[in-house]
C-alpha cells in the first residue's frame, strides 16, 4: 500500500485535499479546510524529489500556519453577517414590569407586546410599571435587571 502511495503522490495529495474538503463540508468547523488548502501545493511539490515524510511535514506546517493566522479573520467575517433572531434579538431590550418581581417570587414583564414570566438578577424588588433590561432567557423565564438611568447635571455658566 505504501509503495502505491509513493508511486502516485500527486494523486494522494489530491485525494487528501478532497477528503479534507468533504470533512469540512459535513462538519463546518472551519478547521479541516486549512488542511485541504495545505494539500493543494503538495500536489505540485510531490513532483520534486522530496521524501514523503518531509512532504507531510511541509503540508502540516502550511496548514497550521494558515489556521493560526487566517482562521480568526475568517470566523469573524463568517459570523459578522448573522442576524439575531427569535429570543436572541430580545436580549438587551427594555421591558415593562407588569407584575411585581421579588427576590423569592417571579413576576411578569412585557417585551415587544408579549408577556413573559420573569425573575430578577438582583435581590431588589422590581415594582409594577417600572422599566428593566432583559439580560437573558432561561427556558420560558426572562431574566431581567433593574434599569439604571443616569442623570447628568448641566453646568450653568455665569455670564456677568
């Protein structure tokens, strides 16, 4: 088997590129694609009298360098266009407390016109009619925190 591979190295590297690409297609982890890319130059380098072990090492070095330096950039670009949907789109929105929330009892909040069972992240009570921020959602319960409002004092200038 090894003799067959050594006699057909360009086909071996082409096969490896295809296999790594197929693995990437089915896993979508953005890891094996770099090994597929690293296998492509090896198709051409296999025509040179480079021992097979060195070819494998060259492919690994190319792939790992590509993965280290380009994967973070690629992940950022691929995740940049994802829009928040469903529950994720609600996180960070302002809610209206419709039923008092205490330390030991859940209450209710209104978010985008829908009523949610809610509990507070702090030990402070949230009174009915007050505003709060949606921090997360656990199951069907909205986890909210007291909305902090900042007051700014304007400086009065003295024109004499």
